C-alpha cells in the first residue's frame, strides 16, 4: 500500500535540522509497517527493536545514558549492524518505556549522525507525562488512517487519485468520473482507512474478513482502556466509547454526558474522555463563540463535539451493515449524516494545522459544522449528506460576520462549483479541500 507520509519521512531524513523522530498514531494504523518500508527504501539496513516483545532491551537504557554504550549493547543483543547515516534504527512499542523516550535527548545532543525513529500505541498518553518528555530534542510526526486518496491507490484506482490531484479549475467534474468516485467513496465509508480493513477489501474483496478486521481493531482499543493508570476510569472510558454512535445520531451533535449514562456529570467523566482524546482515538472539536484569531481564545470549553478516529470504525461501532453500500445515498445520510461529518473531519484534520472548531446560534437555531483556519483566514464549512442542499447556516454566518468571511465552503453530493462566495466541494474531493480553497480565492 502506498502511504503519502513516506514523503514527509524522506523530508525528515534529508533535513539539516533532523532530530530523533517520534511517530504517533493509534494502534494498527500502520506505524511499524511504514517505518520498515521507509527503512527498506531509503537506508542500507534497518535495526529494529521491539520493547514489548523484548523487554530486556529496556535495561540498556536504565543502566546507562551513554549513547555509545547503549548502541553497543543493542548491536550485541540483536546481531544488527548499526551504521551512522546508513542504518534506520527503529524503537517500537516505546509507550511503556519512559527511559527510552527520555534517551532521545542524549541521542539528539551527542549522536545526531544516527537516524532514530520511535513508534508506539498510546504515545499521546505517555507523552502527557512530563517525566518522559525530551522537550525540544525530538521531531514529531502523526500517522492517521488512510485517506480516501490513499484508499483509491490501494484499490488500484491510481488514475482516479491522479485525476483528483490534477483538477486545477473550479468547474463540474464530468459524470464519467463523478459517478465512479461516488461509488468508490461508498466503499471507503464501509472499509474506513485502517490498513488491515482496506487490505481485506482491496486484495481479497472479502466483506466478512473486512468486518472481522474492524471488530478486532475495536476489541484491541477496548483492551487498551484497561491501561489507564486509574482502573476505576476503565468502565467510564468504555461507556463513553460505546455512546459515540448515539451522540452522533442526534440532530445536535454536541457531546452530552447524560447520553453516556443517565445522571452522568462532566466532572465524573472528563478524565476518561481526555484519555480517549490523548490517545487520539477520538477528535474533540470545540464550539467557537465568534470567528477570531487565535481560534483557541474564542473556545467555549463547555460545548464540544466528539468524532471517531476513522469512519469505518464508526460504521462498525454503530453496527451498520455493509449492505447499506448498495442502498443509494443511505450510507451518507445514516444516523443524521454522522458518517459523512466524521469522514470530512478526518480529511480536514490531515490538511490544516489548527484543529477545526464549530459554531452555533441557539435562538433561532443555526449551526456551521466546522470552522477551519487556513493561514490567517477562517472559513465556515457546512457538511451535507445529499445533493441540492440549501445552506441556511452559512448564509446566517455571513450575515453576522460579513467582514470575516472571504469564502464559504460546503461539502455535499453536488458537483464542484463556485456559486458567488460559496465553494461546493463534492464529498469525494475532501482531501483536496486546501488546494481547492486556494483556487477559489484566486477567482
């Protein structure tokens, strides 16, 4: 499978300011595979150390902070040749090894000629503990589930992926491409972007195996909940996780603690929710009171929406059968368009540095699904699960904040077009949003 993060890894390798790398990402998103593939393509050899399989490796970091001594011990223990500049050293499953993470400081200060990449599940949790954090001594990179573009490439549709990337005029996509991409997007809603699930579909066309792969991943995540240092939080994390389809099935997708459990209060469950956010199993999107910079200054911390890391996992968690794939627009509209909103957010998070927000007005009710920051401009975004849709909330937002809105963006099943200052992006082009907004602004 082709992963676009390979280009970023190559930039890291060639950077004058390269430091040891920490690659973050949820379990089974492809961290180990991508690092080994990167090492195979761009280095003479790989020295791979898994601290879950070989716990004895941890001792080398506990006994000494001397980088040369650590490398000698690792070389002897593994039989791997480790050469400056030519070997990619991979430290895997480092989430429970604070000494290993901390040693990156010494590799950065004393041995930059060695290329080191660390990976691990739940690293967001581990790095939230100040003791294990080598501040300013590492580079960070995030690997997310496969995008729709990567799904197309894995499915053998490179021509469609290239076509989308080459669109450089805001005009309708020809039906021959539009209808095909619409069908492929439905497939992506079913499989999601977790590599194992995508593989089961693209290589074997095996729906049962794909369903099992998603179930296994969800099971692995639920077992991880027990790794919270306070065991009393485990059932709370589990309840929040299982409530997410219900949260997203409501017209108002604002997270409500009472949906988790009758009578639940924020203070009882907020630590459990933060654990899921730190693990990046969910994305937390705050309500903004007004469009202004920096966006964090306008956050309403009491109101937020929660989305899953992957649209396929959301579909499986919601127990929506893959047969919905064949039922017209049903996948897009299922439980109030939650799959569609989740999919669009997944795509936006990989393109824009600042996490999106959302905006609402209560009386009368209006909601802009997302507010994205591109450079120093903010753009209201509405997500529609069908075609031929009016955008009342986008219109209201423009009325209230006329000086703040250069362009309004709508994702829907309508074709690509610029209607005044409303840019309609077909859902299957969401990976191109940043570029298309740039093209629309030029117009």
